[in-house]
C-alpha cells in the first residue's frame, strides 16, 4: 500500500506542513476569506486520508476472509476468525462514543415522556457540566460551550421544578403510588 501510494503520501504530509504554517500566521486566522481557503484545503486533505483509510480497512477485511479460507475443517467448526482492531480495549474512545450516544438518547427519551424527571435532568446536567469543564475558555482553540451551559441550566430548572409531576409519567406513577400505598396519617 505504502509503495503504491508513496508519492501521494509525501504530498499529503507536505501539504499538512504548509497548512500548519498557514494556521500559525495571524493574517490567515483573522481574514475570513483566507480562513476559508485554509478550511477548504484541510477538508481536501481529510478526504484524501478518508480514502486511504477505507482502502486499508478493505485490505484488512480481505485479509480476514483469506485467513478464514485457509482454516482446516476443525478450525472452521469453531467459527470464523475475526481480526480485532489494534489497540481496541474496553472503555476506549469508540466504546465511549457509543455509550455517550445511548446515554443522550436515554436522557432525551425519559425527559420527553416525563419519567424519573428529576434524576434524569440532574444526570444530564452533570454530563453537560463535564463537557463544559473539558473546554475552559482560557485554553487556546477551546470550543465554545454556550449551548451546553444553557442546556445544563435548563435541565437544572427541570430538576428543581420536577416537571414530570405535572405532565408526564411521573404524574401517573405518583397517582398509582398514592392509590396503592396512601401516606400514613399521624395520630395524636
């Protein structure tokens, strides 16, 4: 692969060095049109890299297929051999990306139906707070977090008010709880 693409790879690294130089020039950062040119060149470079990564993944899949074709009957009876990606571990970045996706989906759905509203709103606010803490404004190139701060404050308001008690499944759960297990009256 490297031998077939060596000239393109050298060209890619040369362009990345030029982009780094351009990104360090104040004029290219301050002038919008120049910033746009740099962004376009970066996008083109990412496209080249994406194409190469796709080819490498195809080569890996073909290699895996070829290895499975070489298996004896006894080896094949145990199932197909799968090559794992190098460096994949529990709680690596891919696992965390998937977990965050399902966490966000769960938080959103529970808030929409109004179930466990206070707990879910606090959990969402803590998650958004952790995002805000990873992007302090005094660090160069930190992403703006205004949206996350606003959403976090809105979730804290939902938690304080307990909005699910008025128009969600929390209301129904509360009514069922009071019906089957009424509050005890104090006797004097």
